[in-house]
């Protein structure tokens, strides 16, 4: 099993430099000539908030923002807050930022890497990577009034350790997520926390070659209650997997990544269409090793949809994708783009990639690693881990013109 050091909190750093065969380059040129030029859509970027560090947040990492009916945005930062151990924040449509909770380590947790889920009453739920009673992370609730409650503190083995993902919530109030480590094989788990705060392990990952290992991302839950996700390691080639988990710990390995051409090291949360096909991204691999967008059919057939080329189109798509009603996909890349500081992209249903925005560092941000959220007008909202006025990250809005 790969060590924790090979999966740092900035996994983009792990990309290896690989020589690109001439035949691959030639093939990509031919493909580019065969694909019509993508439509030219102009987007305007607005920085809603630049983080400044303690006591404000710093470094919003992998979690997508949550948007309420009034247009307020909610998220987490891995650093900053009153104790510099991370915080939960709110940003109003006008850009006013409020720190709703600053983590203190014990017992409430520290270093929330991922985003939040909101219930119908406006309560927020999330997880911290570290902290809690035993130092293995927590699942928490933040009431609308700002009171934080630890719902569960992880113990390591056998229940899981270091949840590095956001949560999924069902109609009964049960929460589902993944832990980076822990479980019976220390390869991570899928867990459930009930509305009465009882935790159970739904799946212990066993690792290569028959199972996944180290799930960074959260879970997608369908109407039948089945769970879908990815692991960054494990599978037949130890390059990551896409999995399905039905009731009674019935796990199905839908796809094992192999590097090229299908990608490796999937990191982001999956999205699903009405036919049951799944869409996601891999951090590396693909035709040029810079990562790709993929589709896995309900039958388990994987199809690479787009391989990133670096500059200017983007590289290292850590976050997953979101999908609009026209079947276009939207996502972010940590690097690449015109300034090699990250990009926001659109991938059409016909496979045409368009860079909607290239980050420049200051004041607009750089290195986005979280998925996007879209409103009914087509505006996109997200975060950058770096850049902005204090180089500690931003909350941004992209508006189509």
C-alpha cells in the first residue's frame, strides 16, 4: 500500500513527468483537426471574497460550495479561523464573509478538507480530517444558529480514520462518507452515521488487485440507495477504481484505471445522468498524462471523453464535474490554462473543450481544486486554494455574458 506521504493534502504535487510518444502527439493533432472549434462564450469573473488567514479562513481545498435559496454560499477552509485549524464560512451574494465556526482540534476536529451538505432547515454537516477525541477526525453538524455538535469521532481501526471527503445525506437524515485510512486493512472505508449518531462501516477497502484503496472523494447516492465513488489507488493496476456499493456490503468494482489512455488516480465526486452513466475526472493519466474526463456506463464500460494537454487547456483536474440540462460538463483544473495557474472549463456533449476562464493569481485566485456549483442563470461558483489579495485563496463567481 502507498504511504500517506504519497497522498498529501495537495495531491497535484504527485504528478510525474512522462515523455509523450510522437505517435500519441500525432494522434491528438488529428483528433483536434476533426473536432469543430468550440463555441466562444465570454465569462466574467468576480472575486466575492479573498481569504486573509487567522481569524478569517485560509486555503479552501477540495469541497464544493453549498448555495442556499437566497444565494448565500457555504464552505470550509483547511486553515485559518480563530485557532488556525480551519473554519466553516458563509459568503453572501454581495460578498460579505462570515466565519460561522472556527475549529479547535479537540473535541470538535480540525482541518476540514471537503465541503458541506445542508438539510431543509439550513443545518450544515461535514467532516474534519484530523482532531476529535482520538485525533482521527470527526463528523459534525453546524446548526443554523452556529452551534457545532460532534456527531462522531473516528477511532482508526476498524471504524475508519481521517475522513477526506464530503458527506451525502438521505431523506431519513443518515450521513454517508469515506475515510482516507482505517478500516480492517487500513485502506479506507465507506461509513454511515445515522440520525441517532450511530456509526457503521459499510465497506472496508482491501486494496489491489480486486478492490479499491484510499478513497479521497465523497459518494454519489442514487434513488435506490446505492452508493458510487472512486478510490485513488487499488484495482487491477493500483491506479484507482470506480466502485458501486449496494446493500449488505455488496461491492462492485466497475472499473480499474490503467493510466493510458483511461487515466489514473481519480479524485473527485462522481456525477450521474438519467441513464445511470457516471462522469468524473482522473488527476493524472490519459493520452498526455495531465488527467482526463471520463464516463463509465451503467454496465461498467469506461470511455475517456477528453485528455488535458496542459497549457492552455488545463491540467490536473482534481475536482469532479457537474452537468447541466444540455449534457455539458463543467469543472476546474489545478494548473494549466493561459497562465498555468488553473482554469475553469466546459466539455460539451460532443467532446469539445472550452476554457471558460484562466486564473492569473492576484487578485482573481489560482489553483482551484474544488468542484463548481451552478445557479439557474448559468452562473458558476467555486473556490481557489491560493491567490487573491492575500494569496490565501478566494471565493469566485463566473457569469456568462
